[in-house]
């Protein structure tokens, strides 16, 4: 299934041939793709020592290994079967090149991409929404994971990771040598994209239902009661969004 179809992009996508990464970059990089060369395998090795000699646990990468995915560029071109990594700390896409290093792609050129999670065998979808209606213009450049998609409502997650200083207690001093260390800490914020407007996902059911059109709310309430949904659970929120996409356009 094309990435544009997965994201419900109602526009014509230019066809592309399945090219090897080397030949594709050779053709496309001067005019279509640019970024900063990096060697992510090297970065993975030096990350534990980058902070003044203090140890760092975890990783800024969403998935620890290279993942197969399809990239959709903003010019409409699809590039399938590429090896990718996502640096969540910078929302930066790393693209493996034949010579063994990687290209940190400028996200201004990328509309969306997928990552195949080898641990769960699920394909995860990511996208920016440059035309959304929002009171915060910077949100148009944010990278979201699409948790549940549909023609009217989408459930999105924004991932972020930051380094946090951890001061070991005496109980784990044997493992830590009683020295402070840094840990990559992830935060997730969820949003509804409803009729192209972005809303932070509230915690209370009443506030969540208030985001939807008034004509939908009795049906949504009935569905929650019938299915005994717990809207603190991501799986149940996905089910509610899927049901909302079956309702008539208000």
C-alpha cells in the first residue's frame, strides 16, 4: 500500500522505480535530497561518553537497529525499501548509504515515512502535517507517529527524548559505581487531528468528547458504553477514533 494512501493524502503521487539507495541518491541528492553526512554506527559507540565522561544509558533512537521503510518526499516522490533510523531527540531521519555511513536528511524535504519494527513486525507510520490548522505555527513542522488514521480523524503521537541526570542511591551504588549518569528519557504527547485541526488529547472523557462535533457525541458516548472502553488506554482510544471515522460528515 502506498504511503500516501496510508496517510489519506488526496493527491496524485508521482510513480517511482524501486532503485538501490546508491543509484537513487546519485540521481536525487543534488536536486531533491540533501542532509548532513554522519556515521550513526560510530555515534552509537561514542554516545555513552559524550557528556564530560559521564555515562549515558539508553539511546536517542526510536528503534535500535536499521529498519526497512518507505519515504515520501514533499515533491510527491516515493522511495521504497530503504534502511532508516529515527533520532527521536532531534526528530531527524537517518538514511543508510551504500558506503556504510548515513545521511541525516533535512526534514523540510520529507512528508512522511514508515519504519518496520522487527521486534513487533508492525509497520509504524510517521508524518508531518504542514497545512494543519493550529494556534502554534511550529506544530506544522512537528513529526508525529500516526497511531490511527482515517478520512476525518487521526490519532497522533509526538515522541521526544531528552537527557536527564540520574543520581544513584546507595541501593544501586554497586551497579553505578556511585557516580551520576545521564539517561535518555522519552515523553509522549498525543493529539487528535480532527478535520485538519490539531487538538491535544485531554485526559477526561467529557473533555475528549467535547472535541468532536456535537452531532457525533451521543453516538460516541453510546459506543464507549457498549464496548466498555477505558479511554486511558491507547488501544481503546484507537477504537474510538476508528468508530468516529465511520460517522457521517457533520
